[in-house]
C-alpha cells in the first residue's frame, strides 16, 4: 500500500522521559541494556525474552544499578503485548534478523517509536512494508547502525563537508569479521540463539549484513538527500568452516544516480583481520581506516600515525568532540554505541528528526536480498528501489539535527 505522506525529516512530539521496552535479551540485548543503565531521562519499563533466565539476569542488572523492576513479557508472542502496552514510547528490538520487520511494524501500528538492530529486514518486500507503516503511523523507525558514529567516519564526514576531499567519486565499506567459532558455539559461549545466523547464511550467497559498511557511506554521499542508490552487481566467494558448514563471502558493487561507485564486502568465514574498510576517494583527498588509519590530501604525502591523529583533531566532528569526549571521560567501552544511544534519546526528547530514518534503514537493508538476486543471475545488474518514491532530491545534504 502506497501513501502520499512522506516522513523525511519527521518531527514528533517531544518526550521529556523516554519509556523503553526491550525485546530480545540475548548477547546483543543484554549488552544494550547495560549501556542504557548510565543514560539519563529514560525509564526501562518492560523486558521481553523467550528465556526466563535472560529475564532474571536483566532484572538483576536493573536492581544492581538502582533501577525499578520492569514489567516482564515471556513467551513466543509476548512481544505483541509489549508493543501494545500504553506505558511504552520506544520499542527496542534486539532479536534475530527475520523477526525485525514484523515487530517493528506491530510496534508502530500501536503508536510506538522503534529502534531496531541491523539489518531492518531481509527482503525488499519487508523493507517496503516497514516504510509504508512508518508513513501511515508517522512513527520513527531508527536502525541501530552504530558505525555511523565511529570517530574516523565522523572525521571523514567533516572533511567532506568542508571540501577537503574534493568531489567524492568512490567509497568502500565492509563487514569482515572471523566468526567461525562463534557460529558453532552455544549461547553460553557467545553463540547465537538456536544458531539462527549460521542457519540463515548456510544457503545464502548475497550479503546478509551490509549496513556496517554501507550506512556511513550513504550519509557521506547524501543518499536520498541529493543522490540515491541506483543499481548493484554482486559476486560470491566460497568459504567453508572447519566443520564444512557453508558460510558465504560476498562482494557487491553499487552505483549511485550521480555516478559514484561503492564497494561493499562481507566475509565472516576466513581468518582475515577485522575490517570495515571505511575508504573514501575524492578528487582532492583520500581517507581509509583499515588496516592502518591513513589520510592523503593533495600536495601532501600520505599521513599515518601522529600526523593522522593531528589532522583528525583538526577536522574533529562536533559529535566526537562533545558526546564522544563525554563517553571517554566515563570510560565507556564503545564510543560509537555511546554517541548513538545519546543521539537517539536526545532527538526523541527534543522532537527532532532522527539521524537514521526509515528510508535509510530500508535502503541499506534491501541490499541483502538484491545482492542475492544478482548472484543468482550470474552477477547481473539489479535495480535498487527508491523508497522515497521520487523525493530523493527534496532534501539537500545529510546533517545531524540539533
């Protein structure tokens, strides 16, 4: 179902205190709950999980931090009741990939804002369903892409905005992470519930996890804010774990309407060092975070080490200089997560547009199915939908709302 009511730069009524319900308290969910223990102007009102043991651990965490006990929702469909509870403003989804869109849609239909772990959905049809629901309900749907808040990413964004890199013509991003042991592990040793990630990947040759690499690039390139993703071609690699369970490697090339090329890699199956690449090529400069942070500008040799750090300080982004610095003073374990958490709550409390909107969430996530379609067709080009329905040039440039 289409709608004429877009939610570009959506503003909703300010929430002086953001009341949150968490769905999914496994590895990621419990880590997230721990992060939220130090945030102000929020209330953890509800907890939902299939495991009573996870609920107990979550309640113990609240108790240790002097927080009130939250209402519990336990059982296969209990997430629906949480979404429908009137005491919730924000539903925070940390469940498996395949359940993200159905929970997000139900929550928005019951008037809740949504924060959902990556990716938003695993198919184009599901992405459209979430976009349609967000437009119909005029609720926020924020995908929790923490890599958009990486200090190097924000520095690159600042350099691009000031013209230091010239005209951007190519970018590269990735999720390269050796997960072979974790894929086979049980939940007590960091594995995924019911091995859901390994089971999904076993018969899949696309990129099931494109957003870590693609999200920051799309903000840098003003996607649906002056440019849009046009089409892609994808090529698989071949990888096997030690027990011969197939895990895919994928390389996807994307072209934007304005002619910029993007390479997105996925590899969780080999002993390659962790990398998100974070490479930006412009007519006046080059930046790359992995494997060694390097910046090169016209008229200068490649800068590494202390020289890179000095230049990064010169182009330090406002978020890194303020919220990031605050996080470092508080010794938070992950600066990206801290900035993301603080920004989400800040924007909801002040009625501001969110940094990542539902169109971002759909654009970055739809690459999962489309990369698979390209692979199945022998790496033929596949068009990428315009989830804004022709409004991709309505806003001129990406920026954070204050």
